[in-house]
């Protein structure tokens, strides 16, 4: 057990992402860790654990260089082991056009320091985009799946774009996979900033293969202005779909932005943040179930001493 361990209730974090490294016997927890993620960006911190209950940290894993393209809204870092290094996909608000975009950073170690790899965001410059997530297809080709912001287009979209083999840039044009309103479980998001438009939110896509070999996607939206998590399945088994949505939300109790990881005992778990309000958001780990082509969640994982 780690010394001076923190419990999940002690960690304010949004958009939690868990990287298990079995050879080290450690789980690494990343996420949006600025106390006020809606304001100036400080960087990203991470935590490490050997049991998902007791965490050590925070460890600073990214602090922006002086010439960094963003100084606000540092969101949703996801860290992957790929090609012998560690790559972080994270969202930032650009200084030059005030739009959101996902950039790629890299490090030789899971706790960084991470340094910019891409020249600014790899999402389209004219788009406001967020929550880029890495997916490597069966041919070994990397893709980034991301959201096009509802604040720009009203009905938010989930999109995908091929990446260069070194992950430093996009290759080709992005494809739209679906719009938020296509899912049967979502409802319009009522925002006082946009009172005269009908808005649907897309947030936090994450792709994973089920034990049945099917390709699933987690993504978040809202039900009656309450944060919720849904799941869709690719009918072709490929990233371009088409995607069919489970009719009911996977989690609807004001939590979401989920990802799936495998515990060291082989069982899968779902990571989300809940509730969806600052400064109360905390990491929550739930049992994940798969049965007859459907994904569901069980009880929270036990808090062990």
C-alpha cells in the first residue's frame, strides 16, 4: 500500500482516465485537475495506486512552456502507452482564435513530464473540438475520435480522423460518426447562454473492444440537464460505424465522461467523474458488465483499506 495515501473522496478531478501498467504494478490516474477548469490553465497532475483505492500524489505531469498555444481551459488528458512511449491527448483553448482543440503531448515516462508533440491542436483549426481519444484499429492504424462542440453547431457531433503513425498530426479530413440527437436517451441541453437554440451535447468519447469482439463507444450527454453516459456499438466493427445506440443511458446519476480499463485481476472497470459540478467532482470506479451484446454497470468498486 502507498504511504500517505489519498482516497477517491480526497481527489478533485474531472474526466478521469486510468492507465494500468501491470509491469509496474501501478494504476495511473489522469484528468482535469485545475481547481477551476473553466479559467486559466495551470497544467495537469496525476496520481498513482496499486489497488484503485489508495492514491499517491498529486504529481505534476504537464506544465505549459512559455510559448504554449493556450493559457486557459486545460481539459481531459488521456495517456496511452504506444510505440514505446507515452502519449497524452488533451484539450486546450487556443489563444489565437479562442476555439477548443485537442493536442498531442509525449513523454518517455508515465508521470512525465509531457511535452508538446503536435504543432497545436490536431483537430481542425476552424472547429471548436474537444475530448480527443486514441483508437488503434485492427490494421494497427491510429485514429483520434473527438467531439465537435455543441456551442459551435448546436447539435454536437462525434467525429473521427486518421492520425499519422507518430501521432503528431491528422491525415485526411475528419468523418462525422453521429450527432448527439440521434441517440434515443439524450434530451436537449437548456443553457442560459443559448436560450433561443435547441442544443444537444456530445462529450468524452472512448472506444473499446468488448469480450465479444464488438467495438463499443462510451460518450456523455445530458438527460433533463443532468449529466449522463451512454454507449453505442459499431455495426461493422470499425471506427467509421455505422453506430447504433443502446436505448437507455448507461449511467444517468449526474456522472459521466467515462473510460474502460482492465484491472490486474482481469476484470474490467468503468471510470467516470461524479457529480458533474465543481468543486465536488470525484473519480468513481464501477464494475462493468457485458452480456448478450449489451453493456451495463454494477456497483462501485469497494474502497479497501
